[in-house]
């Protein structure tokens, strides 16, 4: 499994949702990333220092097994991921996702993720905004 190889090589940390009966309902990965200063919406980076790269956290591969979709597991996995990001001691300006299709894009937009200009499938949610969720 790609996620297992990525984990062994310290490329991405996988987190798996295991149901009480042992079934794997879904999973996601987290990795460090950075986004070129020129990619962010001007409004978002107005008050940031002009470093060429802005640190962020990549939420990858979030998926729920088809059999278990529509039962709140996707939202639970996303909340679990965001809470880990907020608790991290490593600074990160935002959580980034690369939506793999229109459904995924809608899912994230409903969860307050915003698209990057000219990259509608790449979305972000500022960490300051996420931190408010867990206060
Ligand atoms: C997107 C995905 C993770 C959602 O998981 P899920 O367990 O079905 O979602 P939930 O049951 O937690 O739904 C959470 C909310 O998102 C909404 N939602 C779920 N799938 C959606 C979709 N495809 N489009 C729009 N909204 C969606 C639900 O209606 C729900 O909102 P509500 O409570 O107001 O009704 C799942 O459909 C999936 O694995 N898709 C394939 C992989 C994928 O697209 N991953 C995204 C990363 S690229």
C-alpha cells in the first residue's frame, strides 16, 4: 500500500479509522509542505512576511470506504486531522488539500476550505481559523 511505504520513508503519516468490529472505514495522511508565496490569495498573505515559501500541512488521501460513506466518517476523519494539525508544535500557516474530483472539492468547501486562485482543486484553510474550532 502506497500509504505504508510513504510512512516507512517519513514522507506521509497515515491515520486509519478502525470501527469497533475491526473494519477499516477510512484514512488520511499528513505531511509537511510549503506553498510558494505567489500562489496564495493576496488578501490571505497581506500581513505575512514576504518569505518565498509559506509553511503548510498537506492533508492527503482522505477517503472513506464506499461501504461506509454518508455516515459522518469523512467529517470525523477531517476533524481528527485538523485537531492533530492544531496540536502540532511545528508552525504551519494552513492546511492544504488537493481535491481529486468535484465531489471532494465540494466536501472541502462545505468544511470552509478556500480554493487557491486559478487552482480550483487546491484548497486551504488557515490554521488560525482551524484553531478557533478547537477553542
Ligand atoms: C469525500 C468523502 C471523504 C466523504 O466521506 P463521507 O464519510 O461520505 O462524508 P460524511 O458522511 O462525513 O459527510 C460529511 C458532510 O459532507 C457532505 N458530503 C459528503 N460527500 C460529499 C460530496 N461528495 N459532495 C458534497 N458534500 C458531501 C455530507 O452530506 C455531509 O454533510 P451534512 O452532514 O451536512 O449532510 C468520501 O465521499 C470519499 O472518500 N470520497 C472519495 C475520495 C475522495 O474524494 N477523497 C477526498 C480527498 S481527494
